[in-house]
C-alpha cells in the first residue's frame, strides 16, 4: 500500500503565515469609521403600503447631455424642471426637449428649491448653501454653522417667512473628499449621528442648528402649515418631523419608521402630499450587524464589492403630514434605478436619481 504524500512543511508554513496576515488585517487594519451599536428594526420588506408593483416601469426617460446623477429636481416658476448633475452644472429641461445650463457651482449640487422671487437655493455637497438668480448670479452664502463646517449640504427647502432649512448629512465624512456616494456609505456604516438640520435667515444672515445627532440627515421639506420640517434620516430608515412653530418649536417626532429602503429627498406636492424617494432596498447584512460595531469594522476592511451597497431598484412614495402612505410606485427591475425623489408639475411627475444618465417622466 502506497503512503499518501504529506503536505510540504514549507508550503504549510507559508499558508499559515498568509492566514495569520489576513486575520490580522481583518482584525486590526485601521479604517475611517468608528461604528456605534444600535438596534435596526426588523425589515418587514415590501408588504402592506409598500407592496411590490411595476408602476414605475411606465416612466419615459430623457437622456442628459454629458453628465449623470440628476439628484434632485425643482420646478421653476414657469413649470420647467431644474436639476443639478455630477459635473456641477445646473440644467433646465425646456419644452422642446433641449437643455439650458443655468449655472455651474464648481461642486456637486444636490438639493434645489426656488423661492418666491424666482431665485434658486442650492445645497451643494462640496461647497455649502448657495443661491443663484439671473440678477445676482451664483453666491456661496453658508459654509459653516455654529463653528462647524458644512461638509455635506444635501437638501433644502424654504419656509414662508424666508428661512432656508437645509441638511448637513454628515459632519464626519465630507462629500468633497470621497464623493457623495462613498461618504454616505461610510456615515451609514458608522451610524454615530453625524448629521444635522440647519437654518439660514437671508435677511439677517443668521445661521443656527435646528437639530443635531441625525443619522445621515437627507431630504428636507417644510410642512404646508409651516409648523414642521420633515427630515429623512436615511441611516435609520425613517422620516422625522421637527417643530418650528411658536408652540411646537424643537419638538421631534418620528413620522414614518421602518421603511423598506433608504429614504432620500423629500419634495412637497401641490395637493399637500410629500414625495419621497427610497434610493435602495435595505441591506440584510447591515441590519444583522447593527448591534455589532466590531464586526462592522471588519466588513469595512473587505474589498468594496463585498461590502453593503445600493441595489438597482426603483421606488417612490407619497405621504401626508400624518405619515400615511398615499402612493407607492415601484420598479423591481430597476429600469430607472436608485430614485432619490420626485417633483410634481401640473401634469407630470419628474423623477431624480443618484446615478442615472437621464431624468424620468411619469405622465399624471
């Protein structure tokens, strides 16, 4: 009977050394996040008000010129959609299908909102809070609040008294250093409450923090009765409403929780509803590891393709001020994917996206 050859001792030692190096890397290699433990709510999935459908497969896409990522859309006084793209340009879609470049921020324009004078307020992730009008041009107005730099201006809305509310998604992970998408992944993986809702009063120039400690503060919308600001807390799968009225100032309530995806922009609609984009389904791995900060650090050391990331899916909902879901529009195949929100005109719904090279239009 022949004896099976044993493993070469040198090879065995080499394999053992490789295993030790890999283990040491997974356990000890420095990463930029310092995760905090939390309890992610159990994901109920696409049930009830979020039942799967294919209504977003009816959208028509309009290709963009030479850029991608129409992350937010605002409707101008003439009913035309205006949006910012990755190149830094802010574009307007004309009735004949052509595009006009209104301005270029030099950064990454995200949230947009027109004021009553036709001026455009811009939350630029790299620059801060900006304002543009044909008369005054482009102005950078807010780069820090309460002594802390605005490192990831995300969304913006304007109250009837002129106060501009905007989100600073993360004070720890600046969008300008790694890009808006990678910075969002870092902040959500860490989950340490680095976001804040901010305010700017154009008349006096006063700025202040409305609410801090938010887990990736994203979409912002002032309620139609001017008593609340709705904020998407992307990292916690929920929508908050924060009191700004005389009798509810500073009160914070959870308006909608345990969403099946990551909420992004919030835009008010003419009928009193609010459109919210759910940019991606939730990650089962991220939820499972919510209570294990050390394991989240280990996952962060893995190659990027092995870490949680956005999935191709289309999902848009409309809610009222009480958190009731009135519309639930989906495309599970992700034909127009990673929907960040929508803006409604008289007869059309314009959809924005984090990574697409087009905007989408749904006839109303």
